[in-house]
C-alpha cells in the first residue's frame, strides 16, 4: 500500500470516531428531537447511536414518538430539540 494513502485513510477513520463521539454527546439517549425525513417532520426520541466507522458514522437510532416505529437518521436531519 502507498504510505500517503494509508495515512489519509487513518485520518478519515479518526475523524469518523470524533464524529461518533460528538453526536453521542450532542444527542444523548432519551433526547427528543424534531427530524426532517423527506417532506415530513417527525418527533423522535433517541434510543442509541451507531458506533462503527464508515458510512454509519454519526447515525442516530430513535423511535417515532407518534407511531412507535424505529427510525435511523443523521444529526444534520435534526431541526430542533423538543421539550422534555
């Protein structure tokens, strides 16, 4: 492998680990948020976070507060925090 490519790959993984930690801190379990999904806005209670690097870095798990369905979303889909 080319050393510069390996170094860049490691930098990406480190950034993904930092993203995972930041999302967990910003959206702890039981946080209630309003999320945009497509054209809809849904109220979600956070139930957990993905912990793997790669495409799922920073993905949040939750449950739709109106339907009870499980949902996954990214932090950039959050419109606002909801009152407790």
